[in-house]
């Protein structure tokens, strides 16, 4: 069969859903498929209305796709497929790059489509996305490993980890506690703890708090200073409103918030990609308004969300050599810097490889090495784990942790709150262009209600500990503190 012959059978929503959107407004985007099928105007109109109703975008017909939130764009991509009336809808990692609220919107749409008789196939890395599926199929290296009901598959922690899948945290904790009853639910786990009389040790929890306080002692001088920062995009859209903060040498900071909260806009001020509309940003005591991006790039390195937007050279060696070459560094030092950067990211021996022949995780490492070779003090990464499986996510985050130990200041933007909990030492929460929380990771994640007001949903292990009036950030911390 030709692709054209199959469009009314199987509709595919791409992982990079924005590449699927090309029209000037929502209505034209949804109309494209039915028009291509040469349907009548009345039928096209009916399909547009039905599809937008299903994804809850009715009333958005005249909106430009670019003006929509991440979750709305994803729902529009789904609507454009539904208008063709396929029997099967395939969604390739549909919640990638979405904040928790956007993810919930996609799961809700999937439930509606199922109730309407559609067959839904999700391709996913995250276990939270498949808890309500009818069936899970695990694939590894081109082969089906196993398939079955979510509860049966997801309670097998060892199986999941062996195939690069992050197991549900509560299930992992119970498994490691040798508990025969496995649960994924916070309320059920809490009842089980009460039944077993398991408690969090005050002494061990106090030791964790003391460790939190001690980690700040080793920080150096202020490397980035922001005072009363405002940024206004064209059409008078205020993206940042009165931001003030200081970042010190050696910190590991995570910036979180829903899509459109101003996260990327903020960090683009740290290397001069954007200049303040009002207020001031200083990097190494220098006002960014008076500095070129090339000058600030010696201090602050920026790794884009998609490494493919950053990589351009024919070999890994050329890619990593570009930044120091651009800064006028001698050939002898460039070779040394390239060698050291590739060693830092674990890519020794890849010098002559074509970057685009590598895996997504390896390309992410190349992008990081291409910034490290310029020897910046600060490393900013926008969604460093997006599109990676659990093994690759752990690998990238352990790399950043290693770089932080070597003295680099690390700043990440991410929607993966388990990543924040396990690696970041400080968390900044943005909401509608303002800072609403800025503190140690534990203190920020203890304020669950305030985070929920910003549409941020904590990992289940943290929600469970908060219900026990403590804030534990990982399965390992829970195991350490739990008393039987």
C-alpha cells in the first residue's frame, strides 16, 4: 500500500508535533487532510467542528498555531489527524516537551478518543503515561520483550530497569523493601505503611536537612546577577516581570514552570541572546547590555533543547573544535580542549564520526562537548533529557553532576521533576513571568499546594513523603529514612 492509501486507516502524530503544523490558523490546519481527500465543503466543515470538539479546541479556529501553548499545539496536531477519520491513532511520545498540565490534557484527549471508538497507540518512555492503558508492549533492540496488563508489567521493577525503563517509584521502593504487596498509588502506599507501622526516622531526616545546609558552604562568588528584569516581546507581550536573583559559582540550579512561564526567555539573558527591556543582568560583574554574545559565550555556554539545532559539522572533532576556534584560541590549545571536552562527556574515540550517525543521547553529549570546549564557567541546558530513554537520561544527568563537581555552574530547564529532585540543589519556579519560589530543592518540593497552583505535579515518591509530613526526594532517600 502507498502511504496515501493508508491515511484513513492509521493517523500518525509525530514526536516533534510542531513540525506537523504549517498553516496560518487552526481551522486551515485541520481542514488540510479532508481537503486532500477531495471531500465536500459540508463534510469538511463537519469534520473540522467534530475534531476540534474532541480535543477541546472549539473556538480556536482563527488562532495562529504559533500563539498556542505546547499542550494546545499537540492537541491541534491530533485534531488534524482526526479530521481524516483514521481507525487507529498513533502518537509518538505525545507528551514530550509538555509541562504536567499539558501532559494531563493529552491523556484526557486519549481517554475521550477511546470512548469514541478509536484505537490509540502510544509510543512512550515514561511509565506514568501508560498506567491507564489496556495493554503495554515492551520493545528492546527491535524485539518484543513482553506484553500484558499495566499492573503486571510495571510491578516487575527488574524487567523495566533491564530494558532502560524507569519503574514507578513507589513500586521500586516497595520492591527494594522486600514488600510482597506492590502499589503505584500514593493513597494505597500510605495505608500499607500504616498497616506495616513504617515511619520516617526523625534522626535520619535531620541528617538529610543538615546535608542540604552544608552544600551551600562550598559555593563561590556571584557569577550571574539579575535585578528587576523585565522582558517584553513584540506585540507588547511581557514575558518576564520584575525578576531578581543571584547565581553563585558551583551551583546546580533547576528552573521549572509550565510552558510559557518565561523559563527559556530568562536564561537567554544569561548569555546575551536577549537583552533586558528593563532592569539589569550582570555576568561575572559585567552588564550584558554592553557585551557581545561572543564575549559572554566564554563565560556562559548554552546547550539547546534539540541537539540537532546546534550540530552542523561533518565530524565530532570539527563540531567540538568550532567554539574555541571562533574565540581565537591557538590550534595547539584547541586540540587539547577538544580532547578534554570529549573525555568529559565520555566520547573519546568518536572524533572522526559523523555526529548525525550517533544516537540522540550521543548527539546530546556532542552538543555539550561543543560548549565545554570553550571552557565556560556556566553551562545552561534547555530540557537536557527530552526524547531520551531512562538509561540515556541517567547518563546525561550523571555527566552534568560530574561537571558540577569539577566546578561548573549548572543551570537546567526541565519538566522532568524526578530529574530535578535527584540532581538539582536549588529550584527556581516561574509562573507568568514571575518567580514564585526560589529555595533548596527540598524546601521548594515541600510546598506541594503552591506548585499545584502553577500546574506542577510532583513525582509520586515525593507526594507520598509529603503526606507523611517529610519531604524525601528519591527512592534512595526513602529507603535510608524508613524505619520498620
